[in-house]
C-alpha cells in the first residue's frame, strides 16, 4: 500500500489532557462531547456470530475483469457498487443487480486519470471520489465513471489521505507536511485554504508510515470523518468545524506510555523500516493490545480487529447497548482433516477468519472470500447451523452459475442483528 494510515501511539497523560482541552473548546456540530468507551478487558463479551443475522454472496455477474477484485477497494452509492483495483487502477462499476456498467483503468496522464498511487476511494451522495496520493489531487466521478472534476489544496500539499465531507469542506490526514507543521488533521475550505488543524503527533509517529490492516484506518460516516492511529486507543471524529474523540478503547493490556518515546524516524530516515519493525516487535512481545485495523461502521455497529497477547481478535460493538461481540482467530489454519472434530462454533471461527472486510454501508458489512471457504463449509456440512447451511447452499449455486474457480473472489454481505 502506498500511503500509510498514520498511526498514533499511546499518548502520555499530558498529551491526552491537552487534546481533551482542545476538544472542549471547539464547536461540536452534533458530535458527542463524551467519548463512548469500549471495554476490551470485559469478560461479558459474546461470540461474534451471535451478532450476525445472515451471511450471503452478492450476485455479481462475473467476467474476465473480475480478477481485479483481488486487490480492490469497494464503495457504494444508492444505485451502484464500485471497485477500484489499487495495483492496476481499474475502476469497475456495477448496478444494484450485479450487472457491470463500466470498467476502465484510471492510470494515465489525461483528464480524469491519476498516477499509480491510490490513497482512498469513497462515495458521497451519488458520486465516487478517488484520492491520487501521488499528486495530492482528489478526483470526482459520476455513477457511470465519467470524470467530473478534481480538487487540491491551495498549497498543493500532498496528504496521506484526503476526503470530501460535504460539497465545500475537505479533510486531509498526514504525518509529514514538509512545512514544519506536525498536526495530523487539516480541514480545508472549497478553495483549498487550511481553516483548522488538529491533533499534534508525537515524535515517533511524525513521518512514520506505519499502517495496520488492509483498509485505510479512516472512513466516512455521513458528513463525519473518523480515524484511528497506530499505537493509539482512540477513534477520532472530524466534521467541518469540530474535532472530538468518539470512541475510546479500554485495553486489557495497555502499552506503557513511555515505551515508544525513544523512537524518532525523522532523525534517521535510512533506518525507517528497521525502526518501524523494532517498534512493532517491542509492542507485540509485550503482549499489549494494539494493531487496531479494518474499522467499519454501520448505523448500529462498529466492526474492528486488533491483537492482544499475540492473538488476533475480530469484534463487533453494539452502540445501542454497549455489548461487545468478540471471536479469536483460529489457532491453526484449516485442514480438511479437522472437519470431523469441529463443532458449529469452530466453523464460525474459520468463516470469520476467512472473511476479509472491504466495505460497509449503514446496514451491511461486505467482505471478500475465496472458494476454499465454501469447501470448508462443505466439509463440515453436518456441523452447520441454519445460517451457515444457507450460506453454503447459496455459495454452491453462485459458484456453479459463475464458473468460479480457485483465485476468484466472492463478495459476501453480512447482515447484523436489527
């Protein structure tokens, strides 16, 4: 991935106090002044599958260009699904019935074309946006993939991630501004002028491209941009004129505040990778909670993954009652020989491990699997509950209808409890 999602450590008490003081002085624009706590140390959690109503394949009609979905970002408008392949820059748009409307590469030098450095891909209203992170330009397309316009800041600064949060406001996230400024969040007006700056980074994150997960750890919820930083326990929210902490994780094993203070990539960029790996190894070996990633948010639920005591966990948090659903990754990669000794919970564990999340809207979470997941379900058919059996049967029909083979992506839709 070309640009990192800008990480952040465990802040010192003094730094957190400063951030909270700044937050309290800002106009709030509907964001909660008190953050919602998610207690990861609680033992009253439920298994993640108990939050799931159903899982089903999305009926996309597959042709030769489907191969690009292996590395694609996904987004959706009311009328269209869209996928953008990060490696080849191929934009593909489908209608709601799964029929392809268009497919073309965006890489190039002409109008509406971008460099080979895709930052983020998202939909707003009935339009698609692609951030060209190589040139610092946000490109805008209609639902048929036709280029509409492009936008960049007045100083032509290159953010790591850049979003439009309404017609006239833009938010950039960056760990390196090349201008002696070390804030992470920049809010621009329609003319590209910086009107707000938020969240001063600790020295060990400034110019540090550390990123966890296969998705940008920043995402839009209506007119609000949310994000998390590496080694931090807060999910922040930015609107056109406010900044706040919306969710605060309470870790079971928090990273000590002083653990990362001695690291500073800016002092020796030639050792950037070594420093990043050393930091990650230090936190991992300590068994601390970190690597929060693949954040997705529906109207009711927050989905995320993280690692604790060297074990990856997949979680869903119900915002209506503060219930946390959590399932660990399996201790062993699935093997057909395991099937006779597995139970229904084990099958769910393998399924949730296989699903790679790629997008959510206000209601559903979408994920990517391959045919091996269907084969696992088929091996364990006598262990499946009604939801898993329905998924297995629907996958069987979909695979046959589309002649899916090894290497072909299958897009799943996860419906959570209402």
